[in-house]
C-alpha cells in the first residue's frame, strides 16, 4: 500500500506528522467449520490490510478520518460516547475494551485506509481492530501482550459491532509471520507456526462476487448436527466432547443412531480435521501436491457433505481442475465469497484468463482476482 497517501492526508487534516501502523487481513488455507468442532484452523496474514497514521492529541477526543469512505468522525472515550458511524465503532470499541482492562487511553488523531477488499472474506474488520489495538498499546504504553490484543479485537466485534466472531481473524492479523501459516486451536489459543514456502506456486483468490441470502440460520443448523453426532459418539466414548476428538470408526459405530444429515455433517468435520493435520505435515516437507489434493478434498466435502457451496463456487472449482490448478476450494463459511487457489507459476496466467472469461459467459459478471502473499502481522512502519 502507498504509505504517502495516508501520511499526506494526516498532515493535511491535522497539520502534523503521525506514526504509521499496519495490520493485515488473512487467508485460511484449510480448516473450515473446524473451530467450533474442536479442531484447528490454518490461517496466514497476507500482504493486504489496514494502514493508519496516529498521534495522541492531548485531549479526551478521538478525531478519525477514513480515507476510503472520505468520512470524518469525532467521539469521546466514555461508554456513552459511542459514535453514530458504524465504521467508527471498530476504533471506539478497541478504545473501550482497552480502557475496561485498565489501560489509560486518551484522545488521538488518525487517518486510515485499506487495500484489503471488503466482503471478500479476508477480514478487513479484524485488520482494522488489530491496527488500532497494536498502535494504542504502544502509544499509550498499555502493556498488553499479543494474545490480549487478539481478545480486545474479538470483544470489539462482540460488544460494539454486533458480530459474535471467533478469534481466528484477529489472531492471524496480530500473530502473522512471513513465510509461515499458523496452526491454531481456537478454543485454547495454542498455536504453532507452520512453514509456507511455495516456491514455484502462487496463491490467488477468485471472488465470485456473490453472497446468497441465508435462510433458517444454516450455520447454526450445521453446528447442531455436529453437536448431536458428537453426543451420540460420547455414549460409547465418553472422552469425546467435540468431533475434533472423534474419528471415522467412532462415527460409523453410531451411524444408525443419527440422521443421514447429521452423519454427513459429522463426516465432513472429522475428515476436515484429519486433512488439516495431514496438510501441516505435508507443508513441513514442502509437499505441495499433497497440500493441493487436500484442498480439493475440502471443497468436495464443503459442497457435497456440509452443503455450504454455491453454483458459482463449484463452477470456479471445476475450472481450476481443468486448468491444472494444484488446489482449489471455497474459503470461508460458504454460501458465497471466494475460492482460494494454489497454482503453479506456469499455469497461472491461463487459469486467471480462463476463469474470468468462462465465469463472465456463464454468470454475466466478472469475478474479482486477488493475488496474495503470506506476510507479517501487526506492526509499526515508522
């Protein structure tokens, strides 16, 4: 991202210089719908995110300007000062969550901008929260460690933005490390850096620019299916609390005691957890062909067993196979959004051209293309 735009805007708005901070968005290579089933996820920070210039202003007022929205907002730091503008809730929420934890946060001026695409499943909101949590922690010497910054971002979503999210997005944004993915247990926050050096391959997201209306809380229904299957297994295997503790042999033992739908959902969850473990081992030995096969298997499971795909995403997955892409799948919860694709350099251009052309012919609109690289997490730039 061009830092001069934010730097110059800050000088124009506030007639002084601000310190620059950046936090990235994230991808998740594999491990979807595993977090609430007691498994792990495998995210990585990317080279796109939120950049902010910030400087304390010796008042109790925050003066914030969104360069992308060309919008200004000013607010105080008391609970009753919550601003009307929804984009400012993220900044206000971070301030309030830090104050609740004993930090002495005071007024500051800020200008921020982002190059992480909105609505593409790359977690622009987590990048925004992480930028301000990291910056305010440093500027006001709050003394929080990185895990606390992750929780501050998560609680901002819960308490000020109305989104009951997990911790993966904020964790990847804060803990990101160039050349590594993060094997993360979302329930315990235990993590391990997994090497990611795909020499000769590229990562690219293809946005289907589609978000289907969700009827009857499909996420909740799938979660309930998994919980019922885990409870049935626990009758014979009391050590099983969630499907992450189970294996396919255990599930087969209770197949006749649960519905076909619950069996399908549980099969996906158990297999996905195994695929994530296998993918981590493959990455450690630079075996990207195995990684790719697992990514394709995840798409098949999400489409046919968990049933969270769409016609557009399945179409992009088929085009990827035809173009000899190493691995391709839905990224995120499903029902729209992007595919994530691991592509050999020599097939990349043909794949992108073919995907754009055929998608436009079939659906009457162009998909958006987002090449990404795995990058470092939240940091001060200057």
